[in-house]
C-alpha cells in the first residue's frame, strides 16, 4: 500500500515538474521575443526563424526520435543492455549526422542553394545536430524513470541561461553580425550540455551493439515520420518564403507563429493530462463521460483562441513592436491551427489506443508534402500571406482524414457528427470575424467586454455542473 501511494505521489510530482519546465521553456520565447525583435533587424529575425526551421527538421532526420524508444526499451533489456542500447542509439544518430555533414562538405554549393545560409551558421547547426540527441536522450531517460528533479533543473536553467547568452552575443556582435551572435548564443550551452551527456553515456557503456539498431529503427522511424510531417507543417512557411520572398516577410510570419504557440502550448499541456484519462475511459467503455468532457474541452479551446485573437494587435505590438504591425492580419489563420491540432491530436490518441500509429505517420507526411506544394503555388499566385491560408487548409484536411479513419473505431461514441461540424464552422468563422474586428478598435473592445461579462455569467450559472464534472473526472483518474 505504501509503495502504491509513493508511486502516485512520484507520478504527480514528475508530471507537475515536467509541465512546469515545458511552460517555462516555451514561455521564455514570449519573454525574450520583444528583446530580440528590437535588437535585430526584421531581415535578421526572419533569417533566424529559417535557421531554426531547418534545424528542427534536420534534427528529426538525424535523431530519428530514438529517444522516444526508451520507454519500451527499459522493459525489454536488462540494465547493462539498456545502457548499451542508449550508446548504440546515439552512435546511430551520430552516423546519420556524420553522413549528412560529409555530403555537405563534398557538395557545399547544392546545400548552400537549398539552405541559403552562411557556412559558419551551418557549422554551428551541425555541432548542435551531433550533440543534441545525447541531451534529449538524457532528459527522456530521467523522465521515464520519474527522476524529475535533474531533468527539470536542466530544462529550466538552460531556458534562462541560453537566451541571456544570446542577448549578450547579439549586443556584442550587433555592428558585425547580430544573427551569428544569436545563433552562437542560443546554441552554445546546448552543445556543451549535449557533449557532456554524450561522454556520460559513453562512460556508462562503450559497447555499441549494431543489433540494437533494428529494434530502435523499428520503433523510431514511424515516430520520426510523424514528427517530421508535423514539423514541416509548422515550419515550411518560413523556408518557402526565404526562397521566394524577402527576410522581412519571413519575420512577419515568424512573429505570428510565436504568438500562435500560446494556443499550441495550452493544447499540448492539456493533452498530456487528457490522454491517460481518455485511454482509461475507452478501456472501460465509458463513452458518455468522455463525450461530455470532450465537448466542453473543444468549446473552451475555441473560446481561448477567440480571446487571443481579440487582443491580437496588442500581443503583436508587445512582442514585435510597431514595425511588425502588418503581421496582425496574418494572426487569425495562424492561430486557428491550434484548434485543428486539438482535434487531430485526439484522433491520433484514439488511433494509438487501437494500436494503429501508422496512420499518423502516413497522413501527416502526405499532407506535409501537399502543404509545401500549396505554399509555393499560393505565394506565386497571391503573395506571401497565402502561406498562412494554405497551412490552415492542410491542417483542416489532416483533421478530416483522421476523423474518417477513426470513424472505423469509436470516434462517434465520444464526438458526435453535429458537434464536429459545429466546431469546424465556428473555427473557420473566426478568421473573417477577427479581420473585421481589427478594422475598429472601439468595436473590438466592446465585443471583448460583452464576451467577458457573458463568460463570467455563464460560469456563475453553471458552477455546480462544472464542479461536478471536475470531481467526476478526478475520481475516474
């Protein structure tokens, strides 16, 4: 009985500190963003966004998300084998990165045309790609073993120290190359930590077993394909604009992407708590409670999205300043992707519960390729703002495809067709509503005031129902 209580307590602590570290790490983007948008030119800020886009895509390719296999590997291998498995996985990541770096050195002109970045920027990126998997592997190992203190301390400390170094480097190199200063400052600490943890894992086991690669690839490749597709959906805009438009256009898109992360962070955090409870309810065939909670959850996200959209001009002004005022009109389509992400994430939860994860990789990858093509066509026909609307279209398509897949499972038991259609219509309607509100500050503030009063009145009127629902969910958990 004591072990069971300690286990629950450890789980709660681990979950709390993980969520807190994620919030603070992501929150530092919003805290430091007003600083960098004012210290750097729009062109430099846009180029940094492109650098980060390529980095995130290449990291998935080089790491194959092998850290995501540790949760199962710790059950399938003994302690010594587990240590060797980690070292072997890291060696595989290094091999992939080494091959890619070799190709870059042999064919630099091809890569330069693709990335459109200076060689010194690329060298920093490859240093990060070589070392980042070790840091991620250590963080994942700590979390799956519920050793939350070390993991959280590293995440929180790095999220504070790294931007501080970047600010100093931008100030030091402002008259020379502020962009390079930010790249070095932002990544130096993570490269150092990755190197240290690589040595740490080698010290634990220097045995590289190639047979472990088959196990790692079988689990890691589907994860990598799914994450790669998702990452392309989020970052393709910046890369396409870098090739077809100006860095200033990229910076406008980047500012709105950062603002939309407010909703994405809310969604991802809620989903971490929601998914285990959802699986438990599906196992018990308790669809009624899930249906009630899910419906309220979706409308809450729509309401939160509208709230952010309503104060969008003020958010853009704070984060970017007056020179980013044109980005206001890019905000509605960008931020709506958060609602589609809610729907898609829960469809994927159901697919995963039924052990059908392949659909996420196939559908996300296919839609990501389509998104790149539509981005290019949209910019050619309508200008750089078109990429925001092509992304919304692709996110909607991905959502509909997953809904179609889960209809063969049990999505109708927890999300009625009427509710699904109503959510989609309400979501899409937010774009013209927001754009109209941006035309008049007086009308926009009046609508905000009316909505605030209505929400408060609704919460007071439904407080007992809300309280009972929360208690029921807590009991089920």
